C-alpha cells in the first residue's frame, strides 16, 4: 500500500514538472505597444510608457512553432498611454473614465493554432481583453520569432472603442471628433 501511494505521488510530481513551462519576463526596454486612431483633425498615436506582463511556456520541438505558449497576462495603466499632446491625453483619460477604470488587461485563454507562412511562424490566439471595465474575447494573429533566450511577439488588433462602452472622445466643443476605430500594435519581447 505504501509503495502504491509513493508511486502515485511521484507520478503526480513528475506530471506537474513536465506540464509547467518556464517563466519569462517582459523586456521592458525594447518592448512597445502603440494605439493608433483617427480624428476629424489628424491621425493620432498613443505610446505605452510602462507595462507589465508574465508569460509561461516551453521551447518546442514542433516544426510549426518554436514555442509552446501556456500562459500570458498583460496589464497596463490607461494613464501610461501618452500622445504628443497632453491635452489630447486628458480628453482620452476622461472618455475612458480612468478614475474608475484604471487598467487595460489581457489574459490568454489558449493558442488555437500555429503555422509557418513565408518563412515566419504565426499563432492564432484567443484571450480576454478588458478595457473600460468591459471584457471581450479577442482573436489575434500573432507572429512569433525566437531570438537566443528570448521570444518576440508582433501583431495588431483593430476594434471600435464603442465595443468596450467608450464614447469616442471629442474636443473643442465637439468640433474635433475621434473616430471610433482604433488599432493596437505590439512588438513585445520576453526573456528568461
């Protein structure tokens, strides 16, 4: 009986070690995220100044992908998104009600598929994106590149602000209006 219990315990510990991947941290020096939008006056870009992210995964033996992504969580403060105009930032923070909804959060649910195309490796991810207190499931096509002890993820996703309950901002008594559609572009690198 003791032998059976010990065997089950060893199998459980071994399975736990095999199934859990390595933890990677965000390289905050080279990683970047931008939000692009339009207005009746000009196009605009917000640059994210600070972000945090955790990733767990393993180097893969598969031909389709150099990395098995198991877990990814991303978080940033809305007020760390900055444009070249402080007045525009203030209008955006008001529209996003940053006093109540301080963070943008993304949590990976799963990698749906991986493939090679034109010499690049791609993955289709499914995750939950929370903006303005509203969580939506998003599908993203992400390019992944291996760079000696690091993995780079590049991609973009477009959606309407109104999908997250945000009324597109306006300024100058409504004479300047932001378009509803925005695009989030990211180029992030994780290191071990």
